[in-house]
C-alpha cells in the first residue's frame, strides 16, 4: 500500500489503516508479493478512488466488487480501465444505458477518471486481487475497511446518491439512511443480468435530478 490517502479521508480512515485487521491485511499482501505473486492494482493505485474523489466532494457512490484481475486493467476505480485497454462487458452496458438516457454515442475508452474528479466515488469492496484469480483477496480484511467507508459516507455527508447494482452492492450499503440519501438499485450491469432491469433503469438522469434539486451541480456522465 504505497499510495497515500487524501487528507479529507485520512482524517477519518487514518486510525482504521492501523487497526489490527488492517495490519494483518498488510502482512498478507507482503507475503503474497514475497511469493512473487502479481497483485492488482499497483500499490500506488490502491487508494485512487479516495485520492481522486475527496470525501467532501463526493456526490455519487458506485459500489463494485473486486478489481479486474487481468494485466493492465485495474487502477483503483471500480468498473474503470485505463485508456487503451478493451472496455469490459459490464462497463459496455453502463455506457449503453448512458447513451440511451442522454441520446449520445458510446465512448471509445473505459477510463472513468473524469467521473471520479466530478465527485463520483468508484468504490470496490475489495481493493486488491491476485492476477487471474477473481475474489482471491476476499475475506482478508478489505471488506471491513470498505464497510467503514460506507458508514463514514452515510453518517458524515448529506444528499449523496448511491448506485447499488446487484445483490452484492445492495447488501454492502443496506444500512444507508434513505432519508438522508438517494439509493438507486438495479440488477448488475453484467451481460448475465443487465437485461433484467439495469438497461432502462434511468439511474444517471435520476441522480442528476436529485443533485440539482439539492443545490449541487449535475454529473456530466458523457465521456
């Protein structure tokens, strides 16, 4: 974990990073690297979501599961890949929904840094993964850390929009106060489930309407 947290997050997460379970997680990651295992994303990118989207600037929260596990894909933002990397299937469906809602064309890349800089926290539940081994770092401590992140967002902020796509994200944020925040749920955008209600959900326009209704600027979802 060579990346450092933005000061706005450090204030709330600094002690958590030194909690016993996090120290055990650091030992696990160090041991895996000593075994010459390839871990994604690179250490400097693990906290990218937090550094690109300071706590006081968060408007929308999108919850993913674990990072992409192919070479060159993961860079610390859920659903996002760096320019030049083929767009993953779930992100293709996200783009299809945006294109439908805003009557526009689909982007040629899968990099969501622009969203992050506008206030969209692209949070994975697990922040590292072994190459070609999906969910390989599940149950090692990341879930407890990101549960705490969701709790901080819920308790310290007002009028956030949570996109909860699929049962995993919905369970992760089940305690979010719906009187303080807008919670939008739909099936996961994966090709296996997107046709069950993700496509046509209207979430991106609903989020922008809620933000403007509460005195915030809308997100430009069109990349």
